[in-house]
């Protein structure tokens, strides 16, 4: 019983730690994609991500696997959000253990949900930024842009 409980707690803690780390990395990526930037920097970010996505089957497979794992962990977290396992504690300790476990389940569900949301947000932001970068490049190639740029330089 002790060994089973120890292995279960260690495995759950490790998975929760990995999900939290992944969520923090995704938050950093979202921050990079959302920050105000000039078109050159935005183009570099989009270029690096697009090159990774289109040229590397390993990256695409890894990203897909992470998304599937995140979805599975989120579904499992929602399924067990109000479920308490049997334990050997009795009396006052039992009540504290149950409340702690419920809080832990809710926290895990929140981390898994936010992580899944950030993954979807990264995918969507990348496509929006690629479209924005492409549109800005097309606009810079037009005569209207060149005329406006010449007028701005002339007024300065």
C-alpha cells in the first residue's frame, strides 16, 4: 500500500510539474507573439516558427503529441475534479486530506486547461501573425506605400 501510494504521488507530482513547466513555456511563447513589434522582428518570429512547422516532421509530430497529451490530461483532470480516492487516514486528518486532494484536483484541472488554451492560442496567433506579416510585405510593395513614405520623409 505504501509503495503504491508513493509511486502514485510521485507520478502525479511529476506530471503536474511537467504540465506547469509546459504552461510557463507556452505563456512565454504567447508573450513573444503578442508583444508589439516592428514588421522585421515579427517576420523573423513567424519565419522561425513556420520553418520549424513546415520543414521538420519531428517538430510537427512532437507538437501534435503534446497537444494530444494535453487534451488527455485535461479530460482526465475534469473527470477526477471532484473524485476522492480511498486512503488510510481517519478522523481529523481524513478531512484535511480530502480537502487538500480536492484543492489539488481543481488546481491540476486549471493548469491543464490553461495549458491547452495556450497551445491553441499559440497555433492561432502564429497563423494571424503570418497573415499580418504577409499583408504588410504586400503593402510595402505598393506604390501607395512608397508615396506615403516619400511624403513622410519630405515633411520631416
